[in-house]
C-alpha cells in the first residue's frame, strides 16, 4: 500500500507536534518539581542541617532529574529526526 506524500508529510508533522508537547510537558514537570523542592527550604520545613532528610531529597531528586533528562534527550532526538525526514520527502 503506497501512502500519498502529502499524507506522509501530515503524519510526520503530527509526530513532530506530539514530541514537542511531550518535551514541553516534561520541562513543565521539572520546573514544578524545582518549585516544590524550593518551597520547603524557604518555609523552613526542610533544613540543610538534617543529614537524613537532605540525603533522601538528594537521592530522589537525582533519580527524578535523571529520568527527566533522559526523556528530554529522547524527545530531542525525535524532534531533530522528523524535519530531516520531511526534507527527504519534499
């Protein structure tokens, strides 16, 4: 089954917008996480002196941030690949 070139271009544009929305959503989640970590420090609910709580926050934050960075890199790969495929079709 041969797909029309215009249909293929439209599908690639939809994929591009999908990955762009995913990237924006992950950046928004990361920003909300930073705000959520900053508020307890500012209100004094989380202290830099307490080693056990800071260790737990550090472990959770590093795991969360590394997952977000991996996802952003994956979405960037797709966002860079799709325009190249569009150039090949046109």
